[in-house]
C-alpha cells in the first residue's frame, strides 16, 4: 500500500516490475489518498498488506501495536550502513525508534518553497520579501490540517526554538505566540481557501494556465511539478525564505519510508524488496526516472536526476539537511490532528495567540500516557 499520487505510486509499480524480473517475486500496489496517508491506522493496513509506505511520525504507534517487522535483521549490517550514510538529512534516523529500524526512506521531503521562475527573477529569500508577494495576492500557503501545524513547526524551528519531543511544554510560549501572529498575518493576506488546501491543491493552482500565484513560501516539495511538460507552467523549488537569522533551517521533515508488515506471510521477500528499492543505485535510477522523489543522497546529488527535475534536489537540499524531525511517540498522530484543528480555529476566529499556544502545549502533554499512580498496574 502506498499513497495516491504519481510520485508515490508510479515508482513503486515501475520498480516492482524490475524486481519481478530480478527476483521472480510479483508485487501489486494499492494506493490511498494523501489525507488517509497522514492519518489512517497503520495496523489495519498491516493486516491486509505485506509492504506499506508510511510517514515517520507513525513509528511510536506502530511499535506499540507490534504491527510492523523491524528491518535491522542480522547479517545485513553493511547494507544498512550504506543506507544510513546515504540519508538526506535525518530521513533514515526518523524511522528509527526504541533501538530498531522500522522503515527505510524511499522519499525525502520537507517544507520548502515553490515559485514561478517565469514570474519572478529570483525566489524570495526572506519572510519579509515573501510578504510583499502575499500583499499583492500572489502567494498561497497550504493550511489544511496537518499542514497548518507543519507551518507552525517550521517557523518555530527557523526562529531557533523548535518544538520539543518529550512530555512537558511542547512550544516555547514566547516563540509560539510570535509564530502564531506570523501565521495570522499571512493567513489574512492569502486566499481564505488556503485553510482547505493541501500542498497538491496549492501547486496545481500555481501551475495552471493563467494563474497569478508566484510563490508558496512553506510547502512540501513535489518534484513532479518541476519536470518540464508535466503542467502548463513549470514550477521551481528552493530553500525556505528565512524568518530568522540562521538560514533555511528548522523545516518540518516529511517524506516516506517503506516498511514490512509483522503479519506478512512473505516477510523475507518483502524485506529483501525494501532493502533493494531504498538502495542508492535504484533510487537514482529506475525510482527517480519513474517520477519518484528519492530518499537517497545518491539521487539528490546526481547530475542527470537534477537536470530532469530543474535542479529540484540541489536547490532544496540545504533545507532538507537542516530539517527538524517531528515527535514520534504513541499518541502523536492524534495530537497532530487536534493541534492542526486548534490552529485553524484560532486563525478563523481570531483567538488570542497566547491562548492558542497554551492549548497546543496542553494537547501535547495529554498525548502522552498518564503516569501510573503508586501501586497501579498499567500493563
């Protein structure tokens, strides 16, 4: 099971055809919507599929549910070392949890910047430059949950105070208030429809004939839109415009990883495929050429891969290398939805920034299991 977009589906089908020729094992892929990919319970998928493409924030939940098989099997240490060395930013480590490796990155992404090179001489490099485009009605920002929270995270990280992962306050109150005010300001300038738009909707709007949109300052990169001829207008991608003084750091890491069901009756064959498709040669070869957005640095630095994608990889790599890994504990996924909804409600109803941040910190604390009372058995 993978996700329903050419970037998520086409390379899996193309590589599986090659794998059948190579290993004699047939793999058929189903796909689910982007919204389902971000929220659907992995355990249900693991009971129906051998191979599952997941997002790294699920690893705490899947570990608690024992529904995926760890991939750090004995005897394959050199292959894993090569995969770890080929990680773009923290993509490989993001799937490591409680000492085990639950997926291998096959797609690397974070919030970057999309822009129209036929409209602008250069992309905005600062938040202030981007604001001018927004005032002119020439910018969009995807704010459909969970992307409102991802924007909140990216801005906090870029300002130098990224959110914490452990129990306790999640967001520094002063930084959180500043970030929410920044989001309120930009949300007032862009089309209100942004509250219901995900990255694909924004990129489609930017790329369509007659569009006036020249910039999406914080959006998950989609290499598909930077390939010549894929849309009426070719988009370019670049590092995020800096809100702080440290450059393009702090972006919320995304991307996907390939994992294996713990319930699979063909577990060894599935693990073999996972190692193969995540490897550097496959990632920069058939995976990239089939429209994938590779997770291996061998592809990100490859001249031919970049040439075909308008230098998508070279132009966003600094942001990926400085990206921030979201919390991954069991309970985070429900928090992600609740926190995104809270931000959107605050933007829509013009709530006090301090109140919104206090609620985010409360929701985050509540996403962890309550501590056991003395003498209580919490097994």
